[in-house]
C-alpha cells in the first residue's frame, strides 16, 4: 500500500467525521425550519350572528380541508358589542384579518384606511363581480377601490294574508301592482273586515329599511347627497311620502305610530291580525315555517310609485389593511365568495352571489319567496353618507317620529334638514 493511498485512506475517516458533525449541527435546524413551514397560518375572522355560525363553521371546515396550510379562527361577538370591539381592535392595530362590515360603518372604516384595497386581487382572481348584486358591489367602493366583497343581501317585499283578503272579498295583490292599488285594497279591507285586523302594517319606528326608505326610492328620491346635489329628504316628493303615511294612519289603513311602537309588525302579521305587511327577507323563513299562517299567505314585489325600486342592505367581507396574512386572507375571501360556499349561506340568508341566491328561495318551503330575489334587480343600496351615518340617521328618525305622531311634515323637515345635511357631509 503506497503512502499516498494510505494517507488518503487515513484522511477519509476524518472527512467523514466532520461531515457527520456538520450534519449533527444542521439537522436540528433543518427539522426546526421544516416544523415552522408545516405550521399553518391562522386567520382571525370576526362575525356577529350566532344564527349563521353553523354555516360559517361548515365553510371554514371545507376551506381547511382544501387548504391545510391555513386555519380559520371564527370570532363571534354579539351585534350590540361588535363594532365597539372592532373599533378598539382597529385603533390598536390588532383587527382580525377578515371581518364583517356593513354599509353604515363602511365609509368610516374606508376613510380611516382600515380596509385593504382589493382591485388588483379581484383582477387576478376568478371572482366574477358581475354575478354579485350590483347595488351591494357599488356600496362597498370608495375612491375607485373595491374595499369589501358583498357577502349577503336583504330585500323587502309585501306579504298578504289570503284568509283576510277572502273574508273582505278583495282580490290578492300581484307583482305588477301600484301604490294607488295598495291604498285601494287597504281601503276595501278596512271596510270588509269584521274584526280588529289592520289592512296594512309596516315598521316606521326604526331606520326605514323595511318601510319608508323604499317609498322614498320609489318616488325618485336620493336620501344621501349625490353628484353635488343635496339630500332629497326634505323635498316635495319626500314630503308627499311622509304625508301619505300620516294620512293612512289617520284613516285606519295603518296602525298609529303609538300602536306600532308597542307591537312588532311581524308579530301582528303572524297572529293573523294584518292583511298586508312590508317585511324584510330575514322574516321569510319564520313566516313560511309558521303553521298558524303558512297555508294561507303569499308574498309579492312592493307596489310601484313613480318607479320600481327598493332598498337593499348587505354585509361585506373586509380584509384588514393591517393584516400580516393578506394573501391567505384573500384566498379565504375568494373561497367564501364562491358559489358552493354561498349556497351554504343560503340556508340562512340571501347570498350576494346572484346564482346562489336562487338556492335561498328554494330552501324556503310552503311559500314562493322569489319576489325577494326579483326585487334585487332594481334595488338601491342602503343609504350611507359621511363618517357617521348612525348620527345623522338618528337625527332624521327623531324628526320622522314627530311627523308620524302628527307634526306638520314640511315644517318639521325644513327645521331639521340643515343639521342633518351637515352631519352627512362630515
């Protein structure tokens, strides 16, 4: 054996040893990196409705199965505390990665830069914004940016009690009726009903989503300032709407404001004490599943005044501008916005996806509720303006309350519209 070969041989063990030592040093680090890579990202997702939690959990489970690198932590907060908690979290820079936003709070969050712009993500994705209810898509835009993806949508329709119509010998309403025809039927019902039933009920005590907002839109009004023009809430067409409601209360076609403040409209209708009722889509399932009424009720599109219109409110998926997992959060928003996920939501609400919305109507048995879906073709978004919609809205509601209690509609609105307008412009 030559010295060279021997020397080479003698150095092999030494070289092997150093390799083993290096490996011994590197292996723990490699295992550590591998473990870190395997740890899934956890996305915090804030919601407020426990009645929809089961659907949300199912969607999250489906997503996690397809995306094992991401976990969804659903944070449920009661509606009354939701925005208080979210405001505090956003101010502290610890907002959830994804959260529900609604129209009244949207502008405030948009102006404060708390929402991540989604335009570029949408362009790169397969998300078809044209298949989402148009009024809701527009409502979540600010300065040319889409800042939330509509999740679900509400609409309003008119229910009628066939037994009470039959008793009064009045023909049922149809989807092509007018405001004058509604008033005529209410007058006939009042004359024909023998008991203490109301011809018509609608909730005038709150924000008007299921009552006067629709009448204002149908009269061609814009509640919020549009294209540099002031709010229409005090113009002649709006005064006409308020006076119509005043007159109907005085003549007994509607309950008085006092009566409506004491009993919920849905309770009156479900106890067979109202022939017609304006009601939101959130009441469709309760009405259709109620054995006291579900075999003799129907629902139609709201009557037309100057035009066919109505108000639609929706919730949106918002991505926090401060999220450290924006790519993963966008993946989940896309998944929640997909047709299969939206069809899961259809068990509880009308999905914003227009194709999946049909599943909501199909899920409700006993009554054909498609007028709610058809209404979405001509609705306008729930009105919001400025950074404090709840403030000007409460001022307006206070004025309307006085009107519905008998105050002169024009005098009251002339007195309050300037103050309301100032808050709208803030």
